[in-house]
C-alpha cells in the first residue's frame, strides 16, 4: 500500500481520517457480539473506510486553512523565520554559512545584510521565503536519500499534526458520538469496556497531538532539520540548481 501511495499522502492526510474512523468503528462493533467476529470485523472495516473517505476530503484543506494564521501568530513561516538575522533560533555563525549556501545553490542572487533587513524587512522576507520554498522543493527531490529521508519524515509528522488539528473539532464531535454509542451497548447487556476504552485512548491521543504548541514544536524541528541538511545537497544537484537560478534571473 505504501509503495502504491505516497507516504506523505498516506500518513499525513489519510492517517488523521483513519484515526477518527477507528473510533466510529469501535462504536459500531460495541453492539456486535464477539462470537460474530467475522461480521464484527467487516462492519468495523466498512465504517473506518466510510469515515476516512468522508474526512479525507476535508483533511488537507482543513490543515492548510489553519497554517497561515498560525504562521502569522508564530512570527512567520518557520524556515523563513529562522533565516532572519534577528531570529535567534540558529546561532549567527551557522546562519552566515546558511546564507552563503543559499547563494551558492542559486536560490537567490544575494542575501540581505542585517542592516538591509532592518531597513526593509518586507523585501528581506520575500528573499527568505524564496530560499525556504526552493529548499523544500529540493528536499522533496532528495527525500529518498539521507539526511533528507529524515527531513521528509519530519515533514510527514508536521503534516499529520497540522491536518489533525485542522479537523480536531469534527474529530472530537465524532469521538463524543462514538463514545455515547459504545456505552449505549450496555443497554443490550453487552460489555463494551474494550471499545469504550479504545475511544478514550484515541481522544487522548488527538488532544495531546493536535494542539498548537505540539504543532509549533514539530514545525520548528522540521525547519531545523531542513536547514541543517543544506550541505548534504550533492554537488551535481547544487550545480543544476545554480544554473536554474541564473536562468530565473536572466528571464
């Protein structure tokens, strides 16, 4: 399955929908006796598929909808923010090397100085965002090779948390309904302790994973990994990127 579908799509987009679908599955199977396990399994799988299909259409859009407002609240896109002279996430010496590498890669013609950034922060920000965009694209091209495989995994983690946070309201409503549905099975003499407990565990996982502070930590981790991997871009790829940068400037 992972070989047929891109890992990012499977884990960051489909994953949150499947997680919520599992809660609905437990609510349905709570009403089915364990002795009828084939039907129990089939019904649960069907519910997961339906919920995942419905939520899957909302997941990416919901995640993207909250991204820019959160970036603005955090002071800008994490990677671009870390390239600013005034940002202290990366020490000055390493930041100077990163700025030099951006020019060597052909991402931009030159990087702004501290004075230029202070005098015209908007123009400087456009340059930093250009570097960030081109670096992310290069990381995606090299995602199968170390250290960009680790960078890609961090990106998947960020996408998963962002998308889960985007649908958190829908998810918690579905979980609440699922929990009520599961415990209602007690009325038929069932003992859905396992199902009710499973829904509680899923709810706890969503509440701890889908929150702003956890998402910011993940976003910062991804950006730091991405910037630290700059020197690992192969020479031939770097040369091609530089040529592309010259073509952009000439065009």
